[in-house]
C-alpha cells in the first residue's frame, strides 16, 4: 500500500436509516405508500420536503401532511395482524371521494399505529384480506421477491378446455407484460357454462386473475381470494367480519419473509375486555342492514342495477387451521397443521 493510499480519507458510511423504512416500521404506512407520499411532497423532514432515499435519525423531525410523527412513542414496532373477509362493494382505500364503503370501516382502531392493508382486492372481489400494524411485514409480504402465492376461487362463464388451461399456466401476454397461473385445479360446482376453479398467482398485479381469464374469451362472474401465503380463509369467518391472529399464527407468517418474532403488545384488563367484545361481535354473520349493496358492471346490452349480496357459495376446502406451516417445516418437525391433510404440494399449488 502506498503513502498516497494511506493519506486518502476513507468514505464515511451514511448515517441514519432510510425515511421510508423508518415510517414503515412504526406503522405509518407500507414502504410503497411512503415512497408515493414522498413523490407527492406530502412528507417533510425538518420543515423541508423529503426526497426518495433520504436518511433520517432520531434528531430529525418528520411530518406527514403537516402532522408531526411522534417517534419516541412508537420506537418499538408493534406487530398485530388481522384477517378480514371482504364483501362485495367495498374498496381498499381509507377515504373515498365518492363516499363508497371501504374495508377500513369495520376494523377496530389499533391503540398504536394504524392498519396497513397487505395487498388489495378490487370492488367486486371478495375474500381474504390481511392488515397489520407492522409496515416492514406488510412491505415484505407484498414484495415480489418473497413470492407469496395467492389462491383464488373463481367462477368463469364460457367454454374451458385443457388447451386453455395449459396456455394460462404457460403464460400469456397482458397489457402490462407476461402473466400466468402457477397452478389451476378444477373445483366442484357450477352448472352449464359456469365452472369453478382454484387458481394461484405469485404477484399482486391489478385485476390480474380477471384479466388472465378474460384473455381467453371467458367471463369471470365470481372471484374470491381464499389464501394468502400460509394463511387460509376458513368458513368460520363470516363475510364482512375480522379476526385477530394469534401470536403463533403471526410468527409463522413473519417467518415466511425472514422476520424474527415480535411479542404482541400487552393489554390491560379494560382494553382486553373491549377487544374480546369486539371480536365476539365480529364472529356473528352480518345482519341485513349491515350488508353492502353495490353496482356490478352491467352485462352487454343490459342496464346497471343494484345487486343483492350473493350468497357466499364459493367451493371451500375443508380446514380447521387458519395458518399452515410450509411443507418443508412440517417434514422437518414431523408435524402437520391440525385438520390438514398430509402436505403433498409445493409452493404455488392450491392446497387444502
């Protein structure tokens, strides 16, 4: 090594953490949300508009939409996760300028942070949605690199043959690039031109399942998400209701994306009784006056008209457990989830 090399100053590593990571960890929003807010100029650091990739430390004052974030009170991330059985007619945003009902309307208010939706479902799609107060968990579960498979029960109208299913599994080109189902299984039910299938995608692109089927000239008349990664939607969670996941279930979900366990926050007696009361209420089916009425897209040549909420008749796969361990983990410990059949499929296959 020469004297000139010794005299050159060593680069100083950047201090602090990236702004989007800090805000995601304390539950302000997912990293994608925060990045979008930075681009829109909604976030300021020390009174100056933030930039993408900016790093902050505990001495920096962060404000979102003019509201100062109290980082000292939320220094430790809380990791709560709830499952929600989304009905038809609700949208996956917090506020809607048109006044339509949103998926957040029925959720309990967390004591710390706020609920971050893990992925989205369009207004006419029903089924499993996950919410968490941990922005890092939400970011990893949605990131394509972790390959969290999503399984749907879908009813299609039209002729479906083996060649069509082979094309959908091999991949077709949509307007935003190539897409495919990693697996398709025919399910019981359906009459005439109506057929039920369980299909799996590895991405969360907008209306991807509908667009894949429609690329083959058939119409999707019902669509319901029944699984997200290891989490299954069971028949004991009524439509329009939520359930908080247990510590063990959350730990399995977090381990899927390489996160270490975080203990659930300790509740005092009053808060615990309130949560249990809300949970009991949410375990009852929706009453007639609670149901969402929406306008479905009109069929060709027919006027739009309000539809009654359809009976939740998607073919179910019998399970008693909600969160399943991966087959590799089950073989390692010589166990299987309660009520599940022996694992015989790999990732990306409909299971149940």
